């Protein structure tokens, strides 16, 4: 769904123009919660923050990288050795969700 130009302009004005937009993005990218950003800027709804962050991210969106067959084989091997999903994720440097997805694909999610 495409955002209307007036909605973006409204949100830019609501946060205080371009300096406010930069501040929102700075805070968001440094890991500050949406709730804390709202409090700092005096906003009552997170909608503008989502719009401003999404506007920036839309152009730089990257599809997640594919897991190589070697990494997938390593995940399967570690699971067969009895390691937990969390431990496997730590060892192969993947998210727990990615490890779970690989194991599910190979029917290895159960203990």
C-alpha cells in the first residue's frame, strides 16, 4: 500500500521537519524503543514514527541472504549430535528462526 504524500508531509511536520526526521531515524537505528521515541517527541501515536522509518528503509531494503548448503549441513549435523536450536544458532551465527526453519524442512525439530 502506497503512502499518500500528504500523510508523509504531515508526519514530517509533526516531528519538527527534517531535523525531527533525522532524530527519529537516529533514535530508531540506535535501538531506542518506539514508545521512548514517542515520549521524547511528544507524540501520542506511533504511526508517524513507523511511516518515517519505513520511508527511509523502503529504498534500502535487502532480502535476507540465502543460507548456503554447507551451513545447512552443519545445522543438521549439530542437531543430530543433540544440540539445542539455540546452541546451533549461536555456533553457526544464524537466528533461532533460521535454524528452526532448516530443521523443520528436514523433519528434525522434535527432540
